[in-house]
C-alpha cells in the first residue's frame, strides 16, 4: 500500500465514523439541559424569527429621470415644443409624467400615462401612451390652443424605449 492510498483509506474510515456518530445523535435527540435557578422549568428552545419580508428597492431617481428623458425624446427644461417652452418635467407620480409648457403668461400641462392607466378616455394617445392636457391657466380655452403643442410633443416621444419605472 502506498502512502497516499493509506491516507485516503484513513480519511474514508474517519468519515464513516463521523457519519455513524452524526446519525446516532439525530436519533437520540438533543441532550437534556439541567434546570438552573435562572431558568426554572423545562428548557425551551429558541424559535427562529422569520426573516422580514424584503421590499423592492426604490428605483434610483437618476435612472428614472434618464428613462423619462429618453421617453420624451431627450426633451429638457427650456426646450421649445410647438412654440411653447418646457417649464418643468416631473414624475412619474401616480403613474404619470407631467410636463408643464409655458408661453407668455400661459401655462399648459400635459400628463403622459401608460395606455389605459387612468380611467378617463384620453384626448390623444399612441399605442402605449395616453396623453391628457389641462386647460390653459386653469379655465381659459382659446380655440385650438392645444393642437400645436400636442402635435409637436407627440412627435418627439420615443416609442422604442421602455416606459419609465412608476408608469
């Protein structure tokens, strides 16, 4: 017998002994603990607490902002859309990205949501998106005030990018 085969045989024997001892311990159960003054009554096993449910991590705001910007065709605050200047881009909040357009004293809000995301029927839509718009400065409607900015805005949308998280 070579030295390496002798070592291998010894390891096999030791492993067999350990397996026999482990199976004997499992059948006998845990050893009883003696009562102490600090622990009256029978010994109680500690019950493991289940792990706290994991919550999905909040999306990274920088990533969401980049996704929104991509969806809007790289639109940025200050850009021109159909004769209107982009004043603000926000969201998604409650499933919508909000774009505020500004011209002179007038502000024109546009909300972009996933198709069917809101119960109301959208005045404008694409295959994947519904576009809603608000009245000019709250209540004043001037003929086709919405046509030019909505047409220009819809033309800028990038329909090839995935929708931002939260929409």
